[in-house]
């Protein structure tokens, strides 16, 4: 919901649901697909990832929802969900920000790339709270709205995990 801030308890609940769906997916993956699954996990935040989040906040103003997300989870690797989805660690986000700068999205004073898919498309969250997806596998091409909020983005991702054959 636009205007509402992401709640840490909601993220914890989302992570538990995603973990349960991933467990079910991994149990049926080999018989369904004929080859073993790759690495699929939503990793809980640690002291190290909290320090990396603090360092990212010191580097640039970041949307508070991203801070909330990183306070609960440090990253996600969902290599077998659709063509793959990856929520980057706060350390990786900081490294990419230093190397490439913020995503160039009109109307956003800053947009941080925090995730990608297996096709190389990038996901950025702007200071508006919207999540944007690159139209190509590039940091510098157009981005289009993928979700109205980080919560909506995570809900979409959760449905993809749960509905993966």
C-alpha cells in the first residue's frame, strides 16, 4: 500500500512463508524437472549484514523500507523460481552503488538497485517507495514500475515461489 511503511514483523512472516514454499519446491524439484535444484534460500540478517546496512545508510539516503527489509533478511537466492530472482545483500548494494551510481529513474531523486532476475534485469527501489524493473539487462536503460511498494514486490515474489511447478 503506498504511504504505508514496511513492517519488520510482516517481513519475518513473509520469510517464513517463503521458506516453507521453498522447502516444498525443493522436495518436488528433482522429480518434476529431472535435475537437482540450485541454491534457493532467503537468508536471515546477521550482525555482519546489519553493519553492512548501517554502512549503506551512511553512504547514501536509502528508502526506509529497504532498511527494514535488510534488518530482517540479508539476501535471497531463488535460482529455481521462474528464471531466478536474487535480492542482493546490503554490502553488494553498496558496492554496486559505488561502481555504477543510482539507477537513472526520472522522478526519483535516488533509486538503489537491490535485486535482479536470472535474465539480468535489475530491480531498484526509489525514494518514492516504488520498485522499478529495468527493461533490459542494463543499469543505464529505461526502468518501468514493477510494484507500488517493496511489500507488493515481496508479495509478488512469494506468489511466484508458491506457484512454481
